[in-house]
């Protein structure tokens, strides 16, 4: 609120102490802005807190992140040099613990205090009902993550064997001992590839099949001995369509065509869907340890029928079919994300609600970590009065244009509704949006609005 050229900082509520909440808290603290972070668990880390008692971690015991440490690091807190190229989830958790300790973030986090309901007040501001109390805040930042509410397919028929989502998978013995079982993995994202590889070890005596609806381009983690994502960086001087075409020409040469090792031919070009990163999946397919199949058409007891007309009996189905974007603390008629679509200006602001910010609700390539750090900087500038939003109409027009730029070429799937190129996004925020927002903020101060 402007007052004689000065800005009174708002009191901010932050939901979630995962990477979105932590980076937001750090940036707010840098500006001296009072905030409270509400965390339902007894620890930080969200998805990266293996065995998180709030049930919001989808990490499995063997999980290594698919992004290299070189792309993963926060700008103001580099990942340790001694970390491996692709850190284990315990390394990521330790990194986040060190980040929180280094910047003194724990004192602002209320652990075990989940937000039950968030209500926007008629005059602006928020009434936050948590497990411990009901409080009022001037601004709300939502960072509760989008990899904790499992999404399941609706196949015709009924499967009478065991079935569970990858969110529940820990290892080949938990939540179910998979030894000597016939296992069907549904999906072909990174989790599906990791789990299929792990449970197909011949030492377990399993038969493993992998079913995919649309196929996928499998990209290696290393190219010429260097983490492959170090070669990836979009540039501002060449249209994105040209850069995608270049990648589409050379990817089959570098990574090979998926059908060469038994996968169905993808129904899309490279970068029209999120690629799958795996070193071992092509080897397991080529070694006969995993059998690839197209989409499931029907379930009949323990028999699963596929689009190619074949069928097979299974003991277990593991659904690696993604997650819903869910806000359990909002009334559904206020804000929700049907089919995982939520229209936000710069993936952060809902037009017409100028005291609400979302952080981390995107699927950025190559990684989420520096993406949320970029968003957190904008949040802090906004809370400090150094950044102002454009009109709601302008925001809606930009949302439409940005959706076409980042998603217009993608396969129409729920997992691609929030796809974004990090390098393009970060450059836009740093070079265009923040300077433009500062000009708007100064103009409003001068006009007294």
C-alpha cells in the first residue's frame, strides 16, 4: 500500500515448506518482509523428504534426480561440488536442509500446522484457518506442490489383482513384495522408466511389461561423457519453433528411435511431449527383461487387453500416470485446476486476485529448482511494492499468448498443461517482466493509486 512514497510491507502466509516455500521464504526474508510458512509435516523438503509423514513425497528408495546438479543449483546457493552429477534423493534433502539452515528459514516455519481453509476476505486479504489457529494475512503464497495427489486412468472393466500408483512405490518389496510376480507398469515418464528397470531385475524372478498410450522419446543422461542437459539451452535470438525442429532432426541420431528397442513409435515429435530420461530402459528392453506394449483397452479379472489385440495375465499393475494439481484448502468454486489446467499470469497470478501468488505450478524443462527461485524473486519484489501487475485484461491476453508459446505444440495431455521452457521463462522475467512491473509500481506511486 502506497503512503507518501513509502510501501507498507504486507504480512504474508506461505503454504508449504518444499522448494517453492523455502525459496519464497528466503526471498521475502531478504526484503525484511514478515511471513509465516505453514507446513503440514514435521520436516522441510516436500516431495524430496523421503517417507514424508504427510504423505506428500513420491520419492522411492533408489530415486536419483534426472536433472544434473549443474542445472539444479539455486543461483545464490550452489550445489556442493562433491555431489554426483545426478544426486540421490538423500543428497537433495541434505541440500535443502543446508539451504534452510544457511538462510535461517526454519524460524518462520510452523511445522505440523496444515492449512485447512484459506478464505479471501471481501475487503482483501486472507483468513487462514490452520490446525492450530485462525489468522489474518495480507497476502497468500501457494506452494503446496503438484506431485502428491495421484492421478489414475479410467480403464474399462475391473482388475482383480493388486494395483497401486507409483506414489506408493518404495522398492520391489514395499508396498508389495513383487518377487516372482507378473508386473505391468502403465506409463512411460521418468518414474515409470525407473520403476520398470528396478523391478525387472532377473534376481527378482519377475515378468515386467510396460504399457504406454502415446510412446516417448528416450534421451540419455550422458552425451560424450557429459550430462546431456548441459548441452541444452534455448537462445533468445532464434525462434523456438526453429530450435525444436533442430532438436527433432538430431535426437533420433543421438538417442535412437524408440521402436529400435521395442517401444511403440511415439505419436508425436520430439519436444511435443515431455521426453523420458533413462540410461537403462533401452538396455532392459533390448535384453528382453521388459516387454513394451501399447495402451490398455480393457481389464478383465487378472487379464489385461491391449490396443494391438493382445492380452496377458498379471498379478500387479503399477500406475505411473502422473498427478492432479489440487488445492485442498480452497473452496473448489473459488480456484481449482480441472484437467490440471490453471490459467495464471506468468504461471503465478490469477487475474483479478492481486493478493494471491502461486509458486512452482509448472513443469519446466530442464528443472524446477531455479524456476521456483526465479518466481520467488518476483514474489518478493511484488510484496515489497517494487513490482506491480498489469490490468486483469492484459494478464488474460498474456496468459493466452504464453500458453500458445509454451504449450501450443504439445500433445494435449494433463501432464503438459503447465509445460514451460525455463530459459525462455527466466529471461522474460528478468529482462522484461520485472523491469516493466517496476515501472508500473513507480507510476502508481506517482499517481497516488
